[in-house]
């Protein structure tokens, strides 16, 4: 199948019908499509580093880094290049081939951006793919990131347009879509997904998937985060999402965006190995890898290496700055 067959006109009722369908049918359809687009049993792994932590002026209700919430977080200014390179080198030694750097900004100033460009160059020199998530971007900023060789920009839609105002009030849905337009126009690959377990309904989850799959191009990478409840945030007391719902959303994302990497993202730390295996069966083929996410714990590297071995999953590594890449098959 070629990527020309990808659809960008999914209706809400079609997506809701997928989410409502019997789980085994949904998983079978997702895994069948997965094998038409990707090498089976292969996952992409990205390491994360918070390069500027906390004191963010946005009010995202789930986030430990918002200055509006009373969380117990140690603030950090933009890290020096040596510290970032050391972290990327360690991530590469652990087996990660993409390094994703996150900054708690509403948007980068041009001075901030200048420093991030240096970090991108330094990480690329290690032979790793680069991803950054810096908040909103202008069109010229996106072009500068592209010129520095940035591979991916992460900017999530987070939830449905309908539920969004209950989670974030300081930045609009439209702002997010505009940043994605600037990133796409600059020719940078898009990483965009959302968070589940915020108290949204199944219809909200369908609506988020509709927004993502009806973008002019499907995001290359779609992170599906499960809320990590952080004490002091407005969403800390939200009831747990039924884990089967996470599996359904992953399977639906795989069906709607068959050529995209679907990343099982935040929340793996609290998931059983069996739930993660079900998510991989449902079409997830990417994870954040490393003992930490941005400010919270992730599944440990030891645990993941053991899990990948038990499941027979393989991934790319970087050796002598050369990518060994069994790539997606028909993209
Ligand atoms: N400040 C930038 C922004 O918001 O675009 C980048 C960093 S932000 C932490 C990246 C994404 O991480 C958010 O959009 C959200 O989807 C996810 N995230 C943040 N806190 C989370 C939490 N407590 N649980 C799950 N996902 C979370
Ligand atoms: C994404 O979708 N998830 C990552 C990454 N993009 C930047 C961040 C998860 C953050 C989880 C909470 C924390 O560690 O602060
Ligand atoms: Fe700031 Fe990003 Fe956290 Fe929102 S998710 S408060 S923008 S760091």
C-alpha cells in the first residue's frame, strides 16, 4: 500500500464506531494494517531530556512545570551544552537513536532559539536523530530549526477541541494548529499526539483522533500519553482511565494513520508488561526510553531491555555515528 492511500477525511462517527467495536476485531484490524506498513516486531525508541525545567507561564492542567500550579519541582535554567551532550551520549550508549529535548516555554525567544540550535547541532554530531519541543513557534523560527538540521518537532494537540478549554486556557487549539502548520511548511517532521485520562469522554478521544488524522499530512509520530498524576496539578485527582481504553485508542490511531509511528508515551511506568504488550499488539511501535521522561519517572532502561527481549522486539541503535535502520517497509 502506498502512503497515497492515506485518508484525511475521517468522520467522527466512523472513528467512534472503531472505538466502540469488539476489542479483538479492533486489534486484529490494527495489527494487520501495521504489518502492511512496518517491519513487524520492531520499535523506534527516543530518549527525552528536559533542557529547561519549570516556571512555564502556560496553565496546562496536567503539567508539573506550570508556574500556575503548586508542584514540588526543582526549576532549572537552560542546560549548558556539555550537560546535554553528556545526556545524549549516555542515551546513545543505552541504545536510543533519537534524542528529544523539551523546554518549558510558552514559546522560545530568538535568543533561546539560538542556544537550542547549538544543542541540535551537537546532538546530530553524535549521529542521533533530533527532536525538540519548545512550545509555540513562528514561521521564521521553524525555518531556522530546519536549517540547523532538526529532524522532528513535538507539539501535541493534547485532547479534543471540545474538551481542551477545560484543560488549558492560556493557549488556544488554533495556536497549536498554527505551530504545526509552520513546522510542516518548514519541512520538519511532525510529532503530535495527546494525553488520555484527563477526564475526557470517548467522544473526545475520537475527536482528538479525528483532528490528528485529518491534518494535511499525518504526523510522522503520534505520542499517546497516559496522564501521569502530579501532586499539586489541577488534574491530580482525576479517576484512572480503564487501561483497555488506551489499547482501543492506540488501535484506532494505527488504523487511521497506518504509516505513522504510534508512540506509547508517558505513563508506562505504571503499566503492567502485559498492558504494554497489548498496546504493541494494537499497533504501537515506539516508546520513550530512559529512566526519566521530562520531570517524572519512566520505565527503567533495565526493565525495558528485559521487556523487549521477552517480547522479541528489536530497535535501531547508533554505532560509530552510523544508523543501523531496519526502516518502515512501504513508506
Ligand atoms: N512546553 C512544550 C509544550 O507544551 O508544547 C513542550 C513540553 S510538554 C511537557 C509536552 C507534552 O507532554 C504535553 O503536550 C503533554 O501532552 C505531555 N505531558 C506533559 N505533562 C504530562 C503528564 N503529567 N502526563 C502525561 N503527559 C504529559
Ligand atoms: C510527549 O508527547 N510526551 C513527552 C514528550 N512529548 C515531550 C513528555 C511527557 C511528559 C510526562 C510528564 C513529565 O515527565 O513531566
Ligand atoms: Fe508549559 Fe508545556 Fe507544561 Fe503546558 S505542557 S505547562 S506549555 S511545559
